[in-house]
C-alpha cells in the first residue's frame, strides 16, 4: 500500500534524513526530513504556497497579498523577500512556514494512489531549515481527517497485531485506548474485528493509527516466532535506560544552570552567528523539551525540566534578537547577570504577582497598568505577556492590544499551550471561529489533553466534548502546570 502515513512512520521512528517526493497527476510535493523530523516542504499547489498561507493566517496585508508577484526573486524565498521589505516579521514567516509544512503534508492523507518515493541522504545541504514539525501529531491529525479507505482493511486484515510502545498512547481517545487494550497479539486483524464487533470504519482506521504511531506492530499470523516477547522486553529496557540517562543529564544541568550565561547554556561562544545559535537551540530542544520526557517523571522532576527548558529558550530568544543581545552582552559579567539586572527582574516578578492578585479580584484595568510596567522591565518572559493579553481580553476596548501581547507570548514561549488557548479565546470572542479553532488545535499539539482546548474545540464543533471542565480564565494557569 502506498500511503503517506506509512512513510512518515518509518522516517520518524527510524530517525531518517532525506527527501520524500509525492506525485499524483499534476500535483507534486516534496518533503524534507532531518533525523526523523519534518523540516521543509515544497508544493506546486497554488493555495499551499507560502504567500497564500501568510495571507490566510493574517500575517500579510491585502495589498501585500495582491502584489506577491513583485516580491518573487529567483535567488530568494518569498518569505525572506517579504521580511526584508518590512511587510511582515521573521517570526510571522517562521509561523507561516510551520503551518504550510503541516498543510502540505496533511493534504496527502486522502490519497492511496499517488507515487511516493523516499531517498535517504546523509544531510540536507543547500536547504534552509528554520523550523521542525512533530510527525506523530501530523499522523494523528491526518488519519483522523481522512475518510476510511478500503485499502486500509485489505492491507491489514491478514496481519496479526501485537502491542508495542506506549509512548504516544496519550494521543488516543478513550474509545481508542479501550480498543488498544484488547489487542493481545497472535490473532489476525480480521478475526479480531469480528470478535470485538466494532464499527468497521472505526476499527480499521484506529488499527491503522495504532500502527502508524508505533503503538502496535504487525506480522503475518504464521510468522510470529517464539521468544519475541523477550526481544520486545529487551528493546523496552533499552528505551527505559536511555530515558533515565537523559533525565540524569537534565537534573545535573538544572543544578548549575542558574550560574551559567546564556552562551554557556547553549554551549556556544560569544562570537556565535545566528545560525550557530539556532543549531545549538534545536539540538538542546530535541534533548530537553518537556515533551521528550515520559509522563511517569515525578512532579518535582517535571518542574526542574521545565525550568531548564525555560532558560534554554530565554537564551535562544535573547541571543537571536540583535537589540536584546547587545543589552545582554553589555550587562553580562563572566557568569550570569549582574546584580542590577537581578534587581530589575526581581522588581518585575514582584509586580507580576501583584497583578495576578488584581486579575483574580476582577480589577482588570488596575492589573493592566501593573502588567504594562512588568513587560517594560522584562520583555523576555512569555508568561508576563500572556497574563497581560488575557487581562486585556477582559476589556473590549483593549482587544487589539490583547492580540498583540498574546502573539508576543507565543513568540517567547511557542511550546506553552496556554498562549494558544488564550489567543483562541480572544478570537472566539471576536467571532473569528476559524482562527480560534486553529489556536486550540495548536495548543493540543503541545498538550493533547488540555482541558480548555478540548472543551472549546467541542463547542466550536472541532472535537469531542469533555464535561466538568474549568475554563482557562478561571484556572490558576500561572501556578503549577497541567501535566
């Protein structure tokens, strides 16, 4: 069977680097992967081109969109041209590229008759890489969106599924988890379907999803050798050992990161270029991002992991911003911030806590005044902009400013689902339901069980409803984080 999800599974879980080409009639798309992640996508479908995506997302004006042809250069990407002309920001370009990569790939899922060829390569020389897209979330989203195709059943029904990894089980619905628990191994899929009596479309699409997320594997029924359980256990033990080693590394880093400069945190020299900084950040993000750690880590360990990644991200945003980097270099002693800087940051944090109290009391205008002072003192903390944006959401006259500040929060903390949820709620209040839906979906990419995002999507018709949930604006979102 030729289907994009099968290729994505292989590329991601084998951590392959290379180029995938999809052809179907006049349509041609190219996907580029590095170490199992999607890092670039190209298309000849007009509505999937970057200029159209930026306009769709509201990242460029109507006039800029109507004149896109003026900015096309043979030796330069349209995104770089638009940014150089000041028609949008580089952050908007990066967001647009990430969204475009998802849309190009998701557009392949309905097709089982295209030509797909993957060529493994040792590197992607000559390709400018600015972002990465999480493949498991692409697989989940793509399979859920597509209609059931009988080719899936034909491909799977003579194979015997058996449980494998549970690393991505949190991406499943409760009904899917229930079905997964009933798969014990050794029975053909067709017989299992008849035994469990699930709806045909649900059963085969779910089983396909399990396989593509590496939750189960398949063999022909007569090819299950004895002793395979021991091999599976050995593989699982190796994964556990690797996870334990990574946890020890992040705990050790947490003990000393408070005394390290941003350059030391990223492991680069003071003369490092922006490209060097980006490379260092992405390497650390792949290792220390909170989502890379199993949910079994203790709450105390989780807090330390998030503290470490917060410092890594602050270092990245500071050193890739020319003005912030100049200020940091002037104030930075040999190892960390000077006492004057610490006093300013402490003052900002104190005022932030005061603003939280005002917010909880419903004194939104007073909270805004304090929070504006907070972000003036410290413009590198996404949580500050998040609370400012949420507070302004409560004041109709401040909604435009709320959008700007929530977008800034996303820029500073792109891994934080609360930022996307806050922006989604603002868009929903403004009647911009499509934009709101996209933000809630984005939040679920970072926390698949985020209660407010799930509830709001259900209200907008974009997901299953969960009952008995608190709303974002009534939750203590600035205290302990939901795991």
